[in-house]
């Protein structure tokens, strides 16, 4: 992800989350050497989806992932997640974790299908809707770095 991707990213972000990240939040991540900011782009550099993942001290954290509503269900979210895991492995992580809204069935199915396991609940974690967060994690193996 780079500055020229941000219009497309923000368009998806605003329709994907009750409390979207601001443009500045993405820009701050461009300056963090522990942050991977990824986009999936189509013909003409149309932004189809994106992900943000941090790797610090051997642990990766998936902070954001979204796909354009018109392009969901086509494998783009899975491809972004696979690339996050690959980069986590290359950055020396042994685990990747994330929080997801308790009611977000589509995302939870994606994570489980990628080997993530339930670790716990954070009650009322999302203050905008008072929804609980479900925590998932997955081991990151050296073999995940391939490809
Ligand atoms: C979650 C999200 C990123 C998935 O992206 P996607 O490109 O649609 O997902 P994929 O096409 O790669 O699907 C991968 C798997 O996710 C699950 N999945 C995706 N959409 C689903 C849906 N509508 N219902 C149930 N499961 C779904 C399935 O297990 C699917 O595997 P399958 O196709 O073999 O059945 C996308 O739905 C999205 O942008 N949602 C809004 C933002 C969001 O909730 N982000 C996650 C925050 S934690």
C-alpha cells in the first residue's frame, strides 16, 4: 500500500466498519518498519482489498483486513491473509493473532479455515457497538515463509 492507493482503500474502509480507520492512521503505518500494509489490486490499479499486519518481538497482529463489497467471496481476503502470514514468517514471527467482532461470521469462517483457533473473548471490546471481540491465533511456521 502506498499513498496513491489511499482513495480506494478509504472507500472500502468506510463501508466495511462501523468505526473506520482515518486516512492518517494508514499513513502513520507507512512509517512503521514493523508494519506490513498490503493491497490487492485489479486491472488499472483498482483497489480490491487490503490488510495491515504488525510483527513485533516474534508476534504478528492482524490489525485490519477488508475487501470491496462487490468483490467479496472471490478469494481476495484469503489471498491477503496468506500474504500476511507469509510476511509474518519472514519477519520471524512464531504466532499471529487477531480480534474479530463476535457477530462477524464471514471473517471468523475465513480465519478458522486458515488454521486460526479460538483463544478467548474480550467483553465489550468494541465500544462503538458494545460488541465482544473474539480472539484467534495461529502458529506461524518457518514453512509459511515459502512462496
Ligand atoms: C472478511 C472479508 C475480508 C473476507 O474477504 P473475502 O474476499 O470475501 O473472503 P474470501 O472470498 O477469500 O473467502 C474466504 C473464506 O471466508 C469465508 N467467507 C467469506 N465470505 C463469507 C460469507 N459471506 N459467509 C460465510 N463465510 C464467508 C469462507 O470460509 C470462505 O471460504 P470458501 O470460499 O472456501 O467458503 C470480507 O468479508 C470483508 O471485507 N468484510 C468486511 C470487513 C471485515 O469484516 N474485516 C474483518 C475484520 S476482523
